[in-house]
C-alpha cells in the first residue's frame, strides 16, 4: 500500500492486516446483508408481514447501536486484534443460532443478537489508522470499504444461487462457519500497533503508549463543531443505506416483476460500480484534502447530491424499461459511497489517536441509533402505499439533509484539523 511519510517504510504487518481486515469485512458483510435477498423466502417460512420482517433488521440495528460505545471503549484500552477475533467468533456463533430457530419470535431474538458483532468495526478502522498516515487514509479506507458492496454481492449470489436449492438456513450455516474460521486467522496473524504511530507529527516520538485513553479527551469531541455536524449528518445518512440494502430485492421482485436472473443482471453491475465508488471517493477526497482542509467534505457533499438526483431518476423509470432502470441505478451507485471514506477520514483528522475507536463508536452509535428504525419505517410506508415510494421518500429526504450538513461542516473543519495538529506537535515536543 506504499510507504508512510515520516517513516522509512510501511510498518511490518500492514499489508497482511489490511487484507485480513478486508476479508473480515467482506465475509461479515455477506453474512449481515444476506438477509436482504433472502427476505421473501424467510417471510414465507414464518408467514409474516413486511412490518414484522422490517422489525428483524431493526432489532439487530438497535442491539448494534447499544454495543457501539462498549466496543469503542474496549478497543481504545485493549488489544484490537484480539477483540476483532472475539467479534468474528460472536458473528459465527450468533448466525448459527439464527439458522436453527423454529419460530418467528426466536428468529427475531437471535437475529437481534447478530447486532453485537455488527458494531465491532471501530477497532478495525482505528487499527488501520495506525498503519497508514492521514494523507492516504481516504484511499485506504475507500479500498477497504470495497468489501462492503463486494460482500453484498457475495451474499446476493449465495442467496440466489444456493438459497432456493439448499434453503436459507443452510446458507446461514455456511457464512457462520466462515466467521468462526476467520476468528482464528485474526487471532494468530494480525498484530496491534502503538496508537498514533502513523501521525507525521509523532513520527519521532517514542513511548506513545503514555498517551492513554481518558474520558476527558473523549468529552472534547463534543466541543469540535465540525465533528458534531458530521455526527448529525451520520444520523440521517445511514437511513438510505439500510432501506436500500434491506428492501431493494423485494422491491425488484414485487413491484418491478423481476425474476432471479433479471435481479442479478440489474444488481451485479450496480454493486460492482458501487464498489468502485468507495476508492474513487476516497482518492478524490485525499487529493482535494491536500489542497484544502475542506476537501473531504466537498467530495462527500458532491456524492450525496449526485446520488440523490440519479436515484430519483432511476425510481421514476417505467417498470417495462429494465435497461434504463439498471443504467440509472448503476449511475447513482457510483456516487452514493463517496461520502463514506471521507467522513471516516474526517473524524480521524480531528480526533486524538488514543480515542479514535471510541469516536468512531460514537459516530456509529448515532448513525445506527437513528437509522435502526429505517427498515421498519420503510415497511410501514410500503404496507400503506408502495415499497418504491417508501425507498424514494426516505432516500431523498435523507440525502438533501446530508448535503446541508456537509456544507456547514466545511465551515468549521479547517480550525478543528489545525487544533489537532497543534496538540500532536505539543506532544512531540
């Protein structure tokens, strides 16, 4: 992934850590998002409504939101690789339980339990931030986040290729088993790094461990205006993701009349283009960040604006115009992920290294705490109107609000970045 400025070479273990974390995200996302393309089959098994099915995802999101602060605190105090191995173990175990339950209430409970490991990502991003410097983090996070749509695609293929033949329960057994296997790989091969070791201002500083986690430092994040605004943006910004990933397959089948082959021909190109959007957004953010500290939020605002317009166009395409719908959906998919690596990098641009997992956990808590209701809300709107209307309404309102928040964040982020640089320089001195 290249050398780190201020040090002679990329730290030993950077590439293995990156690829193992990529594998963790890929397989974990496949398992997490697998429920989307299996929604219709699961609803038929338990004879439940869309509102009840929406509650399944909402339950997992609520549990994940509650667990975020705990994971963040643990990651900032203890070994991040060991905790990630534990998260992978929990993922495999809870997915196996989800596969064996015979009734809807038990399925609801065990699916909610999968939210425990869903909130384990702050440690992953915090660890990677200590392998790569600020000038490269947008790109690194962008490539790392390719695992999310790639996992979605893998989950879709597993669901459509094996779900009908072997049943949704056996597909869950497969992905849960991969989680158990990966927990061993992480435990044995991923090494931790001193917190702050990739910061240019601390390049020559020894004994970084003396800058330890403190609640006083954590409290300081709420005094950073750009961070508070980005937190508000995050509260709204994940609504569209959860609605689209959870309901798009049912929408294609129920309201556009797509069979499995047509669904694949529509979604595979869109997801591949979505995957490319992450590193493109990250690279553009890094380049503009070198010219202005507002660079990342500028790219984030452009992404949500263009994605919103193009998704609106896609949803208005007539049902019988399959190619036009697929083309418009793919075009929207290119821009939708631009914000993600830039928001994450912006959080780390303004927060101290020893509290980054906690800061990321606060971000995710706010995001998922709000958007946990998104699948349920979409299900309620769909039962009263249509699924297409529910998707379009929630996405459009959310992205318009996000665009406004990005504009306001750009006003304050230069000062917050400069304040962090001064803090790190003072430590080095």
